[in-house]
C-alpha cells in the first residue's frame, strides 16, 4: 500500500449502490457484454477508452446510463444523481462548457470543474495569461479571430499554429509547424475558414511535458511525464494521441531537480483554478535551455489506461480503478454529497 493510496478518497458501498450516473461520452457503450473495442481506423482509441471507463464504474457497483448525444442528455440527466462526462468537442462554438452549464441549471453534480474554470482551460490564450501571472514561462503567442486583420506575429519563427479553443490536440499535425509568414497565413486562414479562432505560438524545439493532478482538499500533483515524439520539434499530433500513428514514447522525466521545479509551479498554478476534480498541465521543454514553457491546462483530460494521468498514477503504484474512484468521490464531496464511510471502516478500505 503506497502513501499516495492512503490519501485517495473512497466511496462507501452504500453510496456506490445508491448512485445513478449518466455516463456521457460520444462512444459510450450501450452493452458492456460486447467485446472491448479495438482501435478504430478514424476514432482511434476513443471507443475503447469510453468502454474502459464505463466498465470500471459498473464494476464499482455504480449504476450507469449511457448517453452519446447532447440531444438525449437533458432528459436522462434530470433523473440522475451524477453526470460522469467525458464528452468533449461539441459541434458548436464553446460547446465544451455546455454540459457543466446545463448541470448547474439542473442542480446535478457533474465531473470536471465549474463552467468558469472550464472556460478558462478551453482558452489557450487566457490560460497563458494566468500562467504568466504566477511566474511561469510561456512561449510568445498571438491570437487571430475571424474579423481580425491578418498580420505577422511580433516574434520570430518557426511558428506553431492550432485552434485557440478546445483540447485533445484537435487540428494538430505536421502542418501546424510553419517557418515563414506566407505558410503560417495559409494555415491561419484554413482554421478561420472552419469557424475556429486561432492561436500561434513560437515553436520551441524540445519535448512535451505534462503533469497530471488529482483534485482534493490539497491538489495531488503526480509525476512529471515526458512525452517524446520523433516528429520535428518534438510535437505530438492528434493522430499520435489517438494512437493512430506511432512515434511517441512516454516516460517519467529523468531530472529530479527540474521535475521538482515544474511540480512546484504546477501546485502554485492549481491554487488559482480550484475547484477541479482532475486536470493536466502541459509544457514544452526546450532542448537547449531545459526551460519548461507552459502551453495549456486540460480539465477533463483522458482517463484511459493509455493516458498520461494513468501512466503517472501507475508509476506511483495506483491502479486505474482507484484513480477513478477518488475522482468520483471528490467530485461528489466538493458538490455537497456525503460519500465516505466514517473512521474505522474507511481506514479498513484504504
């Protein structure tokens, strides 16, 4: 039994038995008796991930009602005790905060964080301003909107271009790296034509670094994870993160002093974005200087066995189902639900 395991929350058997959860995910399984999905040629790991998480909840003894669409969601949620939502990237502007807003309206506890914090996390520009305010380094950046004039960024290339809002590395490919203004302008216009606001960062040669964090009375900062890609500048693409393309290796950052420094900055940052159930803070580590540059933070990041948060937890001796139980327990507790067995019974479970 690890020290971390003893700090994670548990659900009482009575709470598990009495919970009716709407499991909201685009590929939520309707029948867990079906085999676990293989990698999908377009969706990648998403169907398998959704199946995995709902299976864990069911194995815990929680009653789950699968829901795949926002159209069906409101009627199902009105009869639920909790909404376990991993539904990201709705097909309308700012759709990422829709579920949390609707749950607030309905008065139903839900996974993630309040809408204002989720909105902050979805805006990569505002998140950088917050990071700078607490002393983190960021790459220079510039935003472009549909009605903005298209002028070159006030910093030198190479450039990295991506959607300003949203997560899951949507829209990130090798074309995201551009070395001059003509190429960058073409990519900015392409995203704007798709109805997406744009953020352009100075592209830094190095590796992606991410720090998963679990919510709690004190934020639980897990190991600093380095994600090494064989692509130019060490970028990780959307297809790599969906496990559709190879060329990415995940490992614990092998620099204790630097890891401690990054973890301390993450802990300071997290104090400004509470309450949250879990999140991930992403950096790019410069190969030459070993400076860590804040990129974004992700509320509602992937909880699959293949994901960084589970890599970091497993590295600390914590199983995936234990992490899921803690996240659910803390989410219920922070939203006013009594979830823990008292005293001796809780001690025996941990």
